[in-house]
C-alpha cells in the first residue's frame, strides 16, 4: 500500500481542469466524503452526500451489488453536478449512485484515483493510503513511503 502525501493531492487538485458551469458536488460516502469536500471547497460550490456501499475495508466486494444506505439528496436547482468518489475500480459504486440521482441532472464523474480519464491520480497502481485515513496498526496493512518522499 502506497501512502499519498496530502500536499501532492492538493497540488494535483489545484491544476486539474474541472468542467465549466458546475452547480454543485455530490460525494459518495464513505470513501468519497473527504474528496468531495476538497473539490467543493476548491470550486466554491455546495456539497451533498449520498451513501452507497459496495466494498469492505480490504477493498473486496461486500455485496453482490452496491447498496444505497441513505436518502437520495434533493438536487434543488442543481442541473449539472460532479459526482465524486475516492477510487474508481469497477465503476459499480459510481454507477449505482448515478442511477438513483434525478435523470434530468447532468452528472459528471470525478474520482481521486483510478485508471480512467476523470481520475486525479492515474499514475499509481494498487492500493493507496489516503492521508485522511488513520494508519492501521498490528495486523493491518503496511504503508510504504509516501509518494512525495520517494
């Protein structure tokens, strides 16, 4: 597992070219909460959260399909949003969240890490440790040197 440096994430976020005319940000909980807060703050936009769960702490599928664990937030006047998650592996969580959002809202993807063109970090393979997550001790995953310290 590779530890990511918060300053590196912030630098990448600063230079990322987001689409124009975004009305708001919707984060997918749990993993997408902090990334969506960062994006909403960076763009000076409102934020709403939807809880979808598919994977466990080891990143293995927990259910046959992602499950909606919260009410679907009201989009109000938002007609064009960014739907934000931490990672995009199979796309199932992102697509499940999109499926329950109103059909008349244009939903654009953004993730922190994945092998897709809408991912902030595309140059790292394997699992990463986000700086906003606690480091697991004892039998938890080992953390390698952070990307910025290499």
